[in-house]
C-alpha cells in the first residue's frame, strides 16, 4: 500500500486542529535564545505506520544563520525523498528581536513537492509573512484536474499578532529555557498556513529515552491545540544537556535523530 508524501507532509507538520468559536487563552511571551540553536545538518529517521504497513525514509534538515541587509536571519531547510516523490522546503525566520517581533518570527516559506510518476500531482507553495500589514499571503501553484499547465491561486490571511510557523516549531522549542512543569500558550500557523491556532506547550517530565540503542536523558515536551475535546498531541524529546531535538512522536509518526553534522566554521 503506497502512501504519498503529500499526506506524510500534513502529518509531519504537527497534528494541529482549527479552533472554532471557543476563546483561546492569552499567549505567553516566548523567551527565545537563538544562541541555543545549533547550526548544521540533522538527519531524522522517519517512520509512518498505516495499519499494518510501515513507511520509512530519512528527513534531512539544514539549519543556518545569515545576515540579510543588516537583519539577522535563520534558515531551516528540509528535504525528504521516497520512491520518486520529493519534498523540499525553505523557512526563513528572524534571527533576533526586531521591534515587537521575537526571534523565529516567520518571514517567508517555500515548499515544492514533485512526483516523478505523475507530474500533475506537483505542488509549489510560497508564503510571504507581512507582519507590518498584519497578514500573510499564500501563493499556491498546482495542476487543475486534466490540465497541462499549473494554475496559480493567491490567498491572504489576516494575522495581527505574534505567531510562529508550524514547520520550524521543533527547533524553536529547543531555544526556550526548558524546565520540568513549565507550560506556555502561543499562536501557531496551521500546516497549510491558512489559519492561526492557539497551542499549549508543557514540559511533562524528564525521562531517560532509548535513542538508537543509547540511553539519553530528555525533556518530554507535549504540544497540543487549545481546543475542547481535542485528543491530538505531539511529543517532542530534547536532550537535557544541550536541548537538541532527539525524537518526535505522534500517533502514527516517529522522527528519531540518527546523525548531526555541525556547521563548519
């Protein structure tokens, strides 16, 4: 049974749920330290279970810092490939406080999915976060059914508050000062970037995890939507010694760090 990477992407960008009608709790100001971010290449063994079928492949993240005309920036680039399907994304974030915007505020995101067996399934997404206008703009390119050329659609979403991007969240959490029993509320863009969602982060425990046959002491961080009757949650495990992301667990998806190559000075 084949499972497309387009489905996998939705799973890997955190199981978030739209909040509807219920009042969300007030956000906490996230105290983020970009100096805690280790630049380099992270390789995660990705495992998706669908019934009695398991899909396995590597997801590679490249994390860099750069300066754009005097503005400190962070770039998180990811690549995944499986049986002729590829996904490539680039997420550019603020690398330092800028006015009222905290480090890791999203600036732009691009994603390209390609299917060698059926190019009409290809998708290109570009997102521009215009915080000064209180909005973000999504440019989506894909093939309408039976068409030979891609169709482009643009969607503008009102934001108007401090928020973070779902794809970069695992690295953002590692730049907090994690401690047992801490809990924070914050706002996150959905995996499709077409809505904002109120989320809760809680450091549930410090536990010893088996990571590739080695015992590693980790903070166990739970992220879940601030919605009534929601059972969706993502567990993230960060090594206590340096807060490096070691593992992500969802109901059917597991990420496990298998290699880290630090950026060469």
